[in-house]
C-alpha cells in the first residue's frame, strides 16, 4: 500500500472496497451452489460447487496478497498503527485456516463419491462461510479503526 498522501490512501481504500465486493460475490456464489438441490441434479451440483470454490479460492488468495503482500494493507497498518498488531496477527492466522478449509472442501467436492457425501460437504461449506463472514467483519473493523473508513462490514 505505502500511500504517500491522503489521496492515495483514499484510492487504495476504494480499491479495497471493490475487491471486498468481489469476494462477497464469491461467497454468495458458494452459498447458492451449496444450497442448490443435489438430489434433483446430481450431475450438476458438485461441478457447480467446485466452480464456486475455485472462484472463491482465487478471490481469497488475492485478498491475502492485498493484505499481506509486500505493499499490502497490513504492512502499512503496522507502521502507522502498531497498536493493531494483535488484530493483524489474528487475521493473518485466519488466512491459513480459511485456505485450508477451501482446499479441503475442493478435495471433497471433486471426489468421485461426492453425491454420497453431500451433507458433509454442505456442513463443511457452511462452516467455511461462517468463518469467512466473521473474518470479513473483523477486517472491516480493523480498517475502520485504523483509517475511520467504512469498507463495508455487511455480511
């Protein structure tokens, strides 16, 4: 991030909002895919969930780059607001957990016997969605506390 002025701060925060909206759309797509009737169309349910997970995975890895990357949000936050280091550390730890959940769910949904495991896939998917919602809320709170800028805490 490394903004040199309040104008670049504003531009970065607006970019963060745009990315946040994309991630929100990916989360919604996964929720919709998981909720679709699996029994009615077994041949389409698992691929639909898989596509949603792949999209979510890409958007979440982009989120990690935006926040943890060399010019990312967290680096700037730690320089300007070291008091937020605990919150940053917690969000960083969650990145690892969420990536693990996404990878686990992708492995399950691509298994040949996924239709026999629909309830478990949905259970794991719902747990992932819950963790993502809470992560987004904490991220929104962190940005607001640091910049007094609302990036959208909606879930």
